């Protein structure tokens, strides 16, 4: 099991629209092979900042399965225009 | 419920010692008032990088209760010398 982590900075005044779009987009990942769980968390200290965590069965379920799918094109269309800058995505493995 | 998030960069070649120290230090937070859950995750793409998530009942359980406690002094002693640079800690609230 691995966790995909992305810190998302949303364009000024777009957080509400982003959350609405995300409520749709989350249905896309939740149906992908190897998907386990996700959370979207909003930062308390900084405006328009979010943390996305997605748990996948393996790294490849995210990097190969999801990112090379038609569903990813839908995900992109719904969400990518909200990001500024475009986020760095990293993967983590639980230690404790 | 809020989540404390810290991206931790560990000094070169110190990750193993950090994990050993953390296995002790985690007992400290787990006994604090308002503590709910924690995870330490290790980055796959970048050497010596970790993500710490701690769930607290309220923001103040972390910022007031824990940070102003004697137990925090123990936590500091065990962990802070591993960090370079010293991490920024932020708090998040779940949206989805």
C-alpha cells in the first residue's frame, strides 16, 4: 500500500468552485483499479491550500493504471485548471 | 478533528536513527490529551524525507496542550536534531 500526496494551491477565490469540482472528480478515482481510500484536507493557516491523500494498492496502480487511463483525462479536465502552480505529487510508504 | 501535517527532511544518513528515535517519541504523543491518531510515512521519490500526520481533537490540543507541555520537551530532545531544515507544521481540516 502506498499513499499519493499532493499539496494543492488553488487560484485566488476559486476554492469553493474547486471543492464542487472535486466532489465530482473523487468519484473517478474511487472507481479505479487499485484505489483504496482518499481524503481532501483544507489548510487552516493558509488560504486556498489543500492536501490530497490517495491510497493505492501499489505505486503502479497510480502511475501506470490511473495516469494512463481515459479517466485521468476526465480528472484533469475537472481539476487541473484550478492549480497555481501545478502541484508536485509524491508517493509515501507507511513506517509507523 | 484536525490533522497536523509536517514534511520532515532528515540529515544525510540519519534516517535509520531517526526512525528508531521516532519509535520511542510516538509513545509521547499517543498519551497526550486530545490525541487521536498518527502516521509516519517515508517518501519513495526523495531520500531522507518523511510526512508526519497527527490527528488531534482540536487545534488547541496540539498548539496549546502538547506544545506547552513537559512532554514536548522530551519529544524535541528525541527528534528535533534530525531535521534540516526545521519543518513547517500546518493544520488541516477534512473536506472529503
